[in-house]
């Protein structure tokens, strides 16, 4: 009896150890299988209108008076005047479900004194006076975009991207066509394309599809570009350079930008290298 228990215990340890040792390959296999299934289920979409790949994108609207990550209308105005035309902005929903250009509410509370509710969501309508910049809601961003016909917007959200993409459907068609949503899962492609938005950008930081799956995805369902982290750049360039334009974030050094361009990066998200 004791011998059987000992064997069962040793077997359990062996299985647990094997799962720990092979957790990386198992996770990669899971993302490979999931990606192939999602690709098989994705209905074909017409190719999006061709758009020149941006060499520099104003990250979170670009730096404003030395401040990064503002996502502020003031940053849009300031950097547009400097010549920037492509802007990436972060969006989050507040305590009432309304969407705002903000990276995260904790940061907005720290920098701007915006109150938070019990769930840590912002109450931006109570923003104190005298802050270095003011938050703008998605309606304000869309209105600004409508008044600047040369500008293009790349969206980013850590909230529910499906809900946010549906919110963008309310924009005027001429404005929607200049919004390039970042998507994080292959099934989001269909929603992004059916909403009349510009060509989407697949962004890797929230998912771990293998490069082979992303290459097949970009060939089957054209995207404007694939955005990768700086750490992923070497692998991404080996796997995808020449097959789909590659962007990376965040780069604020001109020498680093030049090095990345030499190895296959088409453009960067930047706070400071504007226009």
C-alpha cells in the first residue's frame, strides 16, 4: 500500500515537473493551434485602401511641453503644428462607460488629480482646474480629427476592443477611413474591417501568436502593419520583414531609429522624434 502511494506521489511529481519544464513549448503550441483555428474561421475581406506606411507616429499624441503619455488635445495641436500627421492615442472607459483618451486612470489620478471610483475607474468630469493639460473624450478626438483632414489616428486600448471599435462606428465616414485601429486578436479583424475604418494594425504586446501564424494572417487578411515590441524586433524582422510592414515602440533616439530601419523596421512610435 505504501509502495503504491509512493509511486503515485512520484508520478505526480514527474508530471508536475514535466509541465513546468515544457510550459513554454506547450504555450506556444496552444497559440499556434488557436491562431490556425481563428484564421480558418475568418471570412475573407476586401483589401483595404493602400496607405503609405508612416515613418514616425506621435506616441500618445506625442510629447507636450516635455510630458509623455498625455493623450491630450493640446499635444495633438502642438505636434500637428510641428508637422506630425500620424497620431497614436490610448483610450479607456470611465466609471460611466464613456470613452476617454487616457492611458490609465491611476496615472490620470496621479498627474491630473482626477478622482477615481471604488473600482479604480476615472471620474474625469470632476477634473480639477489648473492641471498641465486636460483629458479629452473620444467625441473630442473625433471632432479634432474631422477638423484636420491630413491627420490619421491609430487607436490603442487595454479595455474591451470590440466595444471600442463599435463606438468608432458613430464617426463620420470620412473620419472613420483615417482611423487605423490596433487589433490584438485575429477575430477582431472582421469587426475592424466591417466598420468602415482604415486598414488595421495588428499589435503583438497582448497576444503570443507565433510568427508563422502572423505571417499567414497578414498574407490572407491584409493589415496596414504589424507592431512589435523592441524586444521582439530581431525575431519579427527575421520572420516577417519583406512580407508585411513592421512598426515598433517606443523609440526616442535617432541613432536607434536608423539602426532599426537598417534591419527591417518601417516606422516607429515616438514621443520626441517629430515630425
